[in-house]
């Protein structure tokens, strides 16, 4: 279980997150919505151990972020908004490169199957020749090499075609329901949020998002 208690983040005198409390369980996909600058990306960066909160506590699988950062990092996968790939490398070369950085080792066969599972069949093509959707899939595949229990996704389908979005959504649903992953997902696409997420948290108490979610039949939880 992920347990976040009274999490706050300030930059100077500017408060980005104010006493955020939420929990996530194995098999859940949780949505985060809110206007630009509300703190969605900041929250994911904190959960990915890339940024420190100003106050509050976080634990994952009963391990404290503050006391067990190295162990936490082994359990967390993070996909940011920017595509982070070696453009001159092939899909295979990217997967092999990042596997060497992983604490869990996988064979080339296992790496290729990970790509195939999300319908990324292009193995020997260079990344620079891939579509935006294929690059997003590869980014996601890399984040899963070390088999994280918590997957943090910051707008993972932005700017890609509908087919790729649906394939990624279907894959994420399978990861949660059949493999027990906890997934926290940010998106401005409310159809995606509605279709994928059991619970939706609205950062910043924006009335626009609150009303929109209610129109979808989801009651937003205000952070």
C-alpha cells in the first residue's frame, strides 16, 4: 500500500501542495487532475524520490520514504512528460542499455516480450524513426524493466494517436488488474481518466474539473 499523509511542498513562499493525504492499494489506478501548475507533476516527482516534500510523510509497502529511499526506488517506476530515450539507438539497444542499469536482470527475450506485450513490435528500428505513440510505449516499457510495484505516469499519452492511446490504456488496465500494480496517472484527457481510474483526486479544488468529473459520474476527491 502507498500511504501519503499531510504532504506539503513549497518553493520559497509559493505553496504547491498543501497537506495532501491519500492512499493507494495494489491493483488500483488512481487519477490526478487539475489545471496546469496545480502540483500534479510535483507530486509524482516527490513519489518518484526526485524531489523532497517540505513536510508530511510517505510510505510504500510499510517502508518510509525518508528512512528507506534506496529500497523505495527499487519499487517505483516513473514516466515523465518528456520522452527520455536514446534517439540514435534502436529499440533493442535502448532496452538493453536500461536493463543494465536495472537491479533486476532480464534476458533479451524477456525485454522483447515486454515490448510485444504493449504492441511495440519494432525491435531493430532506431528510435528517431518511430512514431510518437511507439516512443511513448518504449518509455513505458523501460520503466517496467525492474518490475516496480508503484507506477507513476505523468501524461503518458499526450500528443499520440488514438490507437496507441487505447493500446496503452488496455495494457495499464491489465497491469493493475492482473499483475497487482499500483498506478497513479495524470492526464488532461477526461475520457482516459474516466475509463481507467477507479478514484480521481482533484488537486487545487478547481471547480471546472470537479464539475466535469461529476458529469462523468465520478465524485472527485479534493486535495
